[in-house]
C-alpha cells in the first residue's frame, strides 16, 4: 500500500515507516564482481557532477551516430528539453548492423523459449535479416516515416523484430501489452491515430492456447482508422490461423521479402522512437513519448553501468516487452550493447515451479532482472525449487517495479544469488525511460529495502509539500531537479497535460526552474540512500504493473445498476497491492453475486485480467470529507486490514464501520 499520503485536509505527508526502514544491515559488493565490472571507479559520481551536462557524452559514446550532435542539452524551452541536438542515428542500426559489422554476426542476439519448451535462437545476423525483411514488408504496406505502428503481441521473437523493423524505417511503435483488453487496444490506437497493427493468432498460458486474434479483431472494431493488420502465426494448427479479409500473414510477408536490404533511416536524435501508454491520475492513459538519441543512449548507459552488460553475457530480464521494463532492458539497452538477451513466453510455474531456475541453468544466465512480486512468489513456493538447479552462472541480480521488502531481498540474495551476486534495486518509471535511483553494483554497499543513491548525473531529492528538502528519515516526495537524456519529451499530442502531470507541482516557471515530480513518496537516509515508498497519486501498483484507479472506476460505473465506485489499492502478500472496489448501487439494484460478477467482468473487458478486483464491496455510501472528497486513505486502510486512521473529519463517519464489518464478515 501507498505509505505516504496527501492527507485530505492538510496536504502534509503522513508517515507510515515500514519495517524495512528499521533494517540497518548492509552488504558490500563481492570482490569477484568488482574486479570485472564495467564501472567500478567511485569517482564516476564526481565526474558526472563536475561535467554536467557534458557527462552525458559518456552515454552517447556507447552509440554509433550517423551525424555527430552539436549540443548535449538544449534547455531553451524547458521543460521541453532536447538532448544531443543536431545528432542523427538509427536505433536498429545501433542494435544490429554495427555488431554484425564488428564480427558478431554469429553471436546469439535473442534466445527465446516458448512455454511448451520449444526454443529459438536468433544470431545478430539472423535478426538483422528478419528485421530487414519485415521492414521492407511494412514499407510495402504503406508505412512511412513517423507513422505509428501498433504492436499487440505477447512474448514472441516477432515482437522485438517488429519493434526494430519500425525503428529501421523511422516509424514509431506503440506496443500494447497482450494482456490488455480489446477496448484498451482500441483506445490506444485511436489516441495514437495508428493505421497499422501487428498482432498474432494466439499464445500459450499454462499449456492452454489463448485466442489473441479474436481480442485484436474485437478491438479493431472500435478503431476509427482503416487499419492494415499483420498476423503472426504463433500456434500453428492449434488454433486456426484466422486471417480477416485484409489481414496479412507475417510469415508470408517475411518470405516474400527475404534478402531485402533496407537502409536504416537516419533519424534526428529528437525524433520519436516509440510511444508507450501508461496509467495516470485521470481515466485516459497517457502516451509517453521517447526519442531516438536520448532514450537509446540512456538505456545503453544504464545497461552498461548498472546491469553490467557485456557482449559475451547471457542476460535475462524476465519482464514483458509490453511494459517499459521490457522495452528498455530486454530490447533496446541489451541489444545496443551487443549482448545475448533471453525471452521467455510463459509463466514461472509451468510446468513446474522451477521453470525459471531450469532456464537459468540450461542457458548459463549471467544476470537476472525481475520484479519483487515474482520474488515473493518464489519465496512462498520454497527453496527446494532453486535448490534443484545449478545457478552458479549468475553474477548479478536486479529488481524493478515496486518496493522490495528486506525479507524478499535477503531471500533473493541468499537462495538465488548464493550470497555472491550484488542486487540492484532499480527505481524508475515509464516516463524516465531508464533507471534513475539504484546502487552501482561494484561501487556502493547495498541496503535491503532501499534502492540506493541517485545514479551519477541524476539530481533526485526528497522534499516536503513546499518543495524543501527534508531531513534524513522523514517521509516526503521524490523529485528530480535536473533533466536527463532518457526522460519523456512530452505526452503524445498533449503538451499541456505533460506540464500539468509532471512539472506543475514543484517548478517555478517564472524563475525558469523546472522540477520533475514522479508522484512517488520516499525517504532518504544519512548516506543519501532513497527508499521509495509508493505512489502518492491515484495509481496502484499490482504485481509491478501500474493501474489507474480512475480507469477501473470508469469501467465499473459503466455496469447498469452501478451509481458510484471507488477503487483503491490494498496490501497483498504477493502482488504488493491488489484492487479493492467499493460500489454504490442505484436504488433499484440489489447487491448480488451476479452483480459482483458483472462488475469483475467489466473491469476485465475494459482493461484486462491484471486489473481484476480482489474484492467488490457494496456500500450505501462512501466515506467523504466535509468538502465532498472521497477519503481514499480510509478505504485503503480497510482493504489492507490496517487500523483505521482519523475519521473525525468525515461527514459520515458511521459508514466506515459498516464497510469494515462487511470486510470482516467476508461478505
Ligand atoms: C519501471 C517501471 C513506475 C512506478 C514508480 C514507482 C514504482 C518502480 C521501483 C518502484 C520502489 C523500485 N517503482 N521501481 N518503487 N522501488 N525499485 O516499473 O515503470 O510501470 O511506469 O511504474 O513503479 O511507484 O513510480 P512503471
């Protein structure tokens, strides 16, 4: 649960110091790791500070530029910052051609494993060939530079191939997570004005073939543009590989264009590489815009410095490419550095709970990067599963997506890392493009539960409601006071909302002082280590996935009979947070199991199964302040089974007990 709140009345942060803050134990980076690390000189912090913003040339130098940039940072029109202006480059060239030219043609670029156990390896040479063939096919379909191509695909190699094919011809991609619903696909395609969709027939989950094409077709019915669709055949005969009237078969397109040579288009550093939709405070998802130069330089640099990626590694980020973590740390960062990146299609407990450890052993994985929610599941399953496997190939572990509790951290350290691998707990967001706060694994000691200091060149601070830095140990709000290359440039076609969402809170436009507000609460200790506590806006974090409470509420109020709904996050042992919904029915509607099912189905239809409510509670009223604001903090306390905070400012305090009784009785 969110541990810092804007209390409804005073606007001051309220503190709930978690047990993790009392943890004082620290861990040193293992000597064996330090000796071989990409970045091991502690002076890196000072170097970046002294040479800011030119220090970021170190990131840009990891890339090959077609045209050298003139200026590192252009801040004349802040907060619309520009990075590496005048420079030109192509992301697909940087991720493929240059490695092939340097002799890595036969090195594995992607090692993929399907849920049923089938494997595919694409060397850098193979990957380049297929990317060129598909890029040629996209062009033939009419895709031009700057057209947004939507990719609605699960974890199959054709997803990164399509991303790189788009990048090659300068067409920004917009990947929609395959678990999202048909409606979510339609909203995102309409918002991006996209006329092209690449999807697939289906994929496997726990051994069952899921029909994905049906969902895509349903989504397409809600899209305003005429759309050209390409369908990848993932399932073979399992599900009829159904092609609608104007859909194209991916396999045929690639076969028809085999051997095609497609020159990578030189893109301006500031040209859009992709759009990624994410949840915000209001119902409409936000189209976060990332650029070619700054984003690629930043993901390459953080992959190099934090994940210690080396070309000879087998590196595995067990995220989904449908989220930013997969974009930055399965695809762009690792491939820019020429390493072998693993992809796994399925779930970690299929066919058995040792699936991931088996994968690590068989592929001799060097680095493993996952989310705390997964680690909590592994803990629950028990140590017998990792113990069955030789995990000695691992050198470094990472976590991302939500705070990690020290107990899970220590379990990961001991049972997966064998007490020999540093752990990087990396705080960042869709909007930041790449990691912002984490230890550098060869330099800083680790403190379980605390992400660490801001990375070199990143000026992150913890402040109070007035923007003043707070003392060690107090809870406040995280801010970032200088721009960085991987930052979002704007919200797609909505500059105004970009300012409102991220810059309004703490900036002083008159003084041209711009402060980025990520909407997270945090504390900082005497060593400058930041512990991120969670969101302070109406976004909840379920298993590391960001969901907007407003989006879920609007799905629920669409159900006939529902008058009003409030959605909050409540504590959940494995997921971190879970979705709790409080529903007021219209006078002529009755609470019933049937109504509950319709509400759950509406959420799954509108957003996807990840947003499935843990509980639906019917109530005659919601607790409101005298000014009429829903007191979400109380609803969160009820959902989490916590002691209830102050109810004296409520207009209707009696309602709180009524709802809490319902929860206790399991209704
Ligand atoms: C990369 C990603 C961003 C939100 C962010 C914060 C939470 C991410 C975290 C963390 C504590 C960490 N978050 N990493 N909280 N410790 N190491 O997850 O992006 O999906 O946009 O979510 O996730 O609340 O604001 P995104």
